[in-house]
């Protein structure tokens, strides 16, 4: 159910703050999901996985803000974590748009950088941008978890992703501002869960069989020469 925008009539700032206030109460209901996302993200990144993010326009800026918090830090010093803002790769972005069309700008990068169980987070105010929808399809094909920050739901992107956080506001500026709040809360929960995730035992490596050849070493199959060398 969409929030009813407050009646205008105050100053620009008062009207804007009223819209923010109207969307804040529904956002509170998302905290448990953000906590769960933060824990899942911590375990994935601690295991060597990656977060890919993307958006258009102001949502691109929000997404890049999020990756900065992970590669850098939010509050306390810790190891850097792998997070890539796909729209910030300008050479790849423009080459893909030129050669394959703008709809493929993020999807092709998802296929290039994403690995099974990595996480793709897409940010949008509308939920209808074709390049984000195409990226979500690529995430499913590649085996990534797909999350979205959107404006009011239902919308096509929310329906495509495994989970979504929808900001219940008719105003795109408010949606983007509360996406930033949600990003910070997500990072807070991730950093809380990170020590336990780093302490968890790593999965066992697969047992290697057969002969492993290392470049620069003698070929084990080659006949031995003088002195026992091939």
C-alpha cells in the first residue's frame, strides 16, 4: 500500500521533510531484512566472494557510495572487501553500450565478474530500467543472489530479484535519500557480522588428482636428459 503524500503548502524544505517522514515508518519494517542481508553479505565477502552493484543517475551515485564503504570502511578499520560499482567502469560501460546496446551495459559485466553465490544489488527509483532488468536476468543465469533497492512495489525489478527493499514514497528524491539510509544500515550489520564470518572455518578444498604441471617446471612426461633433467 503506497504512502499518501502529505499536502503541500509549507516551504520547500518543510514539504520535503514531510515526504521523508511519511516514508520513514514503512522503512522501519525492513530492519530485520537488512540485518539478515548484512549477515549474508559478511559471510559471502569473508569467503572471498564479491558484491556487484549498479544503478542509473542518482542511483548510480548511491550504489558507488555503498562500494566505497566496503572497499574502504564504514566506522572501524578492517580488511578491504570486494565490491564493484559496474557503472563506474567507464571504458567497459561505453564499449558495451557501443557494441551491444545500452541494455547490456550491466548484464555483460555481471557475466564477466560474477561467480555463483556472489551478490548483485541493483538500485532504482522506478524498478523499470531495462539495463537493470537485463542485469537481474544475467544474475539468475550466472548463479548470483540478486537484491534490489527500489521505489514503491510492486515493480518489474522487485519481481525479478530474490529479495527487495521498496521505499514507499511517490517522490524519487526521497527514495534515493532513504536508499542511502538503508545502505548505511546494511553496512553496519555487515560489519557487525564480519568477525564471526571471518572466524568461520573455510570450506574444504577439493582433492586434487593426477599430475599437476606448473609453468616453468620440467614437464613430468618428458624423457629425462643428462643429469636426470628433461
